[in-house]
């Protein structure tokens, strides 16, 4: 799934950028025999419904031609919102000092789920303070993360 997401990012990012927006991230969720492709877009001035509509039309046409997803899927385009998901170490570094909730692929010190404050981000390493303890985590071990508002 990671490879297909990377392929989709490579495919659609130039289109999103050309529309004056930033591709914040992508989620591809399996729902039975169907799937949901959720695309998050961002802009410093904020994202309007018209931006989502425009990206949806452009990206839908592109995905119909390139067909990178097997089977039927629903395309959803939105802003990341207040409790935004974090998809990259760079995004974690933008939110140093913020509270985040995250789940790891495999346990660290017996835990997979954390809720704490982002203390430091260096390269692929994230230091998270949760329950009064500092945890050094690798971004590549993060399965899912989002800001807690």
C-alpha cells in the first residue's frame, strides 16, 4: 500500500501544486471490496470548498487515465482540518510543542499508542513526551498520527 500511495503522490502532486495548493497527504483505506482515496490539500490562506472541488475534478480525470488503483474507489478531497493527520517528519517539525496522538507499526517499550507533546524532530527521529517520559521514535515506525486540538 505504501508503494501505491507513493505512486499516487508522484502522479497528482504536480497537479495540486499547479492549482496553488500543497498536497498535505493521502490515505487509501480499504472498505470491503471498495476503497476510499482521501486526499488532503492545504494552503496558507486556508482551503475553500471550491479548491476541493477543483482538485477533485483535475485529480479524478488524471487517475481515470493513469488508473493506479485496482478496483472501485471513492475519491474524497478535503483540508486536513484542526486535528490534522501528519504524513511526514517535516510536518511533525512544523508542530513542535503541539500535542499529537499516534500509533506505531510495532511496539516501543511495550506501547503502540501514544498521546503526548512533540519535543524535537531531527531527520527521521521524533522525540515525544508522553506521561512524563520522553520517547525517541522513528518516523518510519509511525502508522498513523494526528494533532490533538
